[in-house]
């Protein structure tokens, strides 16, 4: 089974994109028509939002590591990935200037694939946990 036919491999590859900051890989993994059910109001949407966030992680953090804690596949084709990101806050993060602090926070992504790319996502990140570490 190739990665394009394996939603779990696609989900893992997306985490690696966030870890590496390789924005160019986004187009290989995610459909241009991505539906994000948790899109913050007033922000970029779809695949553009993914590009913005990958860039923001790269700009805001160094020594970034993303560990996939759990991955499962639902009976209707959704991939569930629980992950933990660690890094050092060395750049701007959505208006919070660099603090030099080490951070660790978790999140869960639910992805649906079609035609070898992710087409739909639901996600939750513990941003309160992250913000507490940045402002403590």
C-alpha cells in the first residue's frame, strides 16, 4: 500500500511536515479543497490555513519535535492521531514574542482522505496549555 492509499501514513507525514516546517510538502498531502471543521473565524481557510500554521510553527519554535502518541482508523475511514509537540519558543507565535522557554503541548487530529490526499479535518489543540507555558 502506498502512502497515497494509506490514510494513516498520510496523517503521520503531515505531522512530519509540521515538525520540519516543509511548507512545499503540504500540496503533496492535502487537497486544495480541504474542509477544516474547526477553522478560527477571520483566518486563512483550507489548505492555505495549513500552510500558514506550518510556517508559524517554523517561525515560532526551534528544536521542534512532534511525537505521534496514538493513531487509529475508524470504521468509516477517519484517521485519529493524538500527538505531542515540544520545542523552544524562539520566534513570534501569533503576537507572542520569543520567550526562550521550552514548551510541550498536545492535540488530536481527525483526518479523512480521498484520492491520496487529506480532504477533511477536525482538530483540537491544548492551546491553553501552550499559552500558560509562554506567559508563566
